[in-house]
């Protein structure tokens, strides 16, 4: 058994890392003005100290809450470490949130100060600031984001430099290291698929333990490079892409935006990347799209390579030696087909890490065969986040691996996953009743997820307990894996299964309009706009064929009997998605209630028993 992980703090991790890897040329990198700019560990330390001292001069004290409203960038990381070092509890806020949702988080947490990245973000704060009496300071990271009542980050650094020159920083390190493992490091507000978000209190040791336990299974070090684009407000990127990669000395590059990820991958040439399944689904669909857009020989070559890769991957994952003929064919497939896919990630990526939602086994198998293994993990904000994690030498398709070291997992009688250990949150901020509902006196946390564990300890997630569909015939249907399979079609941008208390299930589908329009134009279909396109009977039949083809093999009661095409995709702005891109299915169902009711009223599908 591995030795026990000692208790620790994130401030301890910060100073140890700066000392250990101070020789490196790069700690953080970001792109501006068409060029990549670098911060060394020494520069990061200086900015953290000066930011912390300046916050103290502004009146921020240990235990105060400080919010961070920003995209991924070095300033986010500096603000985070500065708050931790002075004992302030930071509150990350998704930059995609509208003002009313930001107001709720700032008011509920009682934030005393907030870092805001850009002019659009400071504009949001100006709109709601009059309703936030506790908020005393707004700090803008961009020079064009200042104005009345907004401090520029460069002015904050200057204030910190004055404090440093006055000797106020002499005990900065000792004060930071006086932080205790059980001190609350951060309050992260959950996405809130139903009701108001809750503030999850995570201690220093919660996250420290999770980082140390997860890293035991990966060979990472200062030569590794990552591209950070999953929001740092998301606990997965915070734990892995921020603290985890930082503490091993890896160089963290911040993507310019979601739209530039393909370009940034080639520029940065990362060795590891953390993301959610939607990225991998899009890459999978794009690989198929590129192959099918070629001539007959290119299509044949791709499908041959995929078949060979699947046979090779299944053997290797199950630790069997592939037959000689398969190994020889795979070597050729890798050189002719898979090498091109690897090149699109920069050519030196060792593996991906996936979390936040179930990953389709077909997608995982394809990327493993391409030499880009995706190691899937499972967890929640309330568990810091990792509960279970696949890793090199321990991977089984369709599962999220085994529980990480020193974490207990138990499957309740109703199938709910329970977990216990140092990764479990301290509780919900100011919500003792809600905390009691999920966290028992014995330390077992109720995840709200349904799953099962095989004889070897591999955990398989079925779905969210509240998302399970129970048809009128009493059949239980887990929608997320089915939706994931549908989205592997290049014609499907998004999909939502519905059918609770109904005679059968239906699926709402947002087409991938670029692909669909190309298909329709090739067939000379006549339509005026996208609404007309999705109403076309040939188009409806095409999407239904695509969906049913990708769902082949499901039980009859799991198959959607009808498909409803939607003109507009789900977005955060429309309220259909959470900031972590989870579908608020209850709101979506309400939004399209009349169209859904009409599907069932047609009565062309018989109930499934």
C-alpha cells in the first residue's frame, strides 16, 4: 500500500514549487499581440507578494472573501495565490455569467474585493455594484477596464511595491505558511442545474490531498507543457491544470480563447491537456469529417485504420499482446492516418485527462488507438474533485478507473455512489441544512450519481440520480451515455433525451448546421433558412437515421422513438447551459414544452414495456 499522504496547504505547495523550479525559464505563458510572453517562477513570486501586500493595505484580512472574475490567464493564478498567502478565501466566478448571477454569488459570499479581467467584466460589476454593500474594491486586469472606482492591476502592483519597500513583506512567507490545512481556501459555487448555486467550501487540505493523491499515478515533471482552457472557475482545471501542473514544475500556457484552441495546440505543442468530453467529441467528429470529405481511397484508408486501431487498442487496454499481424497493420495505420491526428495536437501530446461528464467508450477507444489516450476521471466540486481516475496501466473502457489512494467509495442500495475521505468538502457556505442532506455524520458524502463497481474495483457511472428517466412503463433510462453516443455523429451538435413519466423517450437534437447545410445543398434541397431546413422531411429523416445509427445496440426502451430538431443550440446566455456546459434539462424541457407535447400527441409510437 502507498504511504499515507501528509496533511498540507496550498501555500506550502506554492513556496516549495517556486524554490524547486526557480531555475526554469517559464512558469506561465500567455499570448498577446501575436506573440507568446513568459513569466518565470521568480516573477510570479514577486507579483504574488506585491498583490498580497496591496490587498492587505486595502483592508483585506484573513478570512475575507475575494472574488476572481476572469478568463484563464497569469493574472488569475497570481490573484489566487495572493489570496491564499494572506489567508483570504477566494471565490472564482465564471466570466460567462450574466450580471444577475454574478450578483447572487458576490452577495451570498460577502466578497470584499473582486479581480475582473476586462472591460466587459468590469461593466458587469458596475451594473450591480450598488446592490453589493460588502464589495469595497474592484481591480481590473486590463488597462482599458479601469474607470471610476476601479483600480488597475498595475496600480495594485505599485501599491504592493511600496509596502514591500516599507518592510511590510518581511514576514509574508511565514504568515502564508502559518495557514492551517483545515482553513477554507476557496468557495466554489456549483453550476446549479436546479435552483440557486451553492457555495462549496474546500479547505487547503482538501485540494492538497486531491492533487497529491492523483499525481501518484502520473509521471509528470518540469519538462511537461500544458494548454489551459477549461475555465479555472471549474474545480477540475483548478486542481489539475492549475495546482497539479504547477506543483510538478510544468509550464502552463493559457489559451487565447475557446476558438483558438486548435491553433494554440499547434503553437504550444503540449504534452498533456485537461478538458471535458465535448472537446474530444468534436475532435472525433472532425476526424471523421475530414476523412469522409476525401476521395474513395482516403475514406477506405481511414475506416481500415480505425478498424485496425480498435482491435489493437482493445488488446492493449486489456493488457493482451496483439497478434503479430495486428501489430504490423497498426504500425502502418499509425504512420498513414493516426500521425496526422497527433500532429493537430502539436505532435508530442502524451495523454488527455477528461472529466465533468461521461466519455463515450467509442471516442476513448479511437483516441487511444491514435496514440492520444484519454484518462477519464470522476468527481464533483464537493470532492475537490477527483474520486476515481483512470491512468497509465489502469484503464478500462466505459469506466472512470478506480478510486484514488486513500479515498473510499461505496455503492448504496439504490445505486447512488457514496464517498468518504479527505477530499470531501467542509460543507456548503451558510447552508447547514443543505450540507446535512448530502454529508452524514459518518463522513459519507452522497454524490447524487448512480453507478456500479466491478469485481476489480473499476467504477462505472450510469447517470445523475436526478436525471434518470423513469418511463410510464417503469423502465429506467440513463440519458447521458445515450446523448454522448448521438453527439459522435458529425451531423449532431447537441442532444437531450427526455421522457420521464412518458410512454417512451424522445430526443431533442441541435444539428451541426455547417455539415447539414452542406449535405442539403449537395442534394439540391430547397429551404429559405435554418428553420425551413429542419422542417424539411428529407432533413428530418437524415438526422433520425444518423441518431439511430449511432444508438444501435440499445435496448428498445432506451431508444428515443422520435427526434425533435431545434434551430438554436443551447447556450449559457439563454440559460440552457450551466457555466460548465451541462444542460439544464428541466429548463430545456419547459422551453420546448409545446413542441414536445406535440410529438407525444402524434401517437405514432407505441409505449414500450
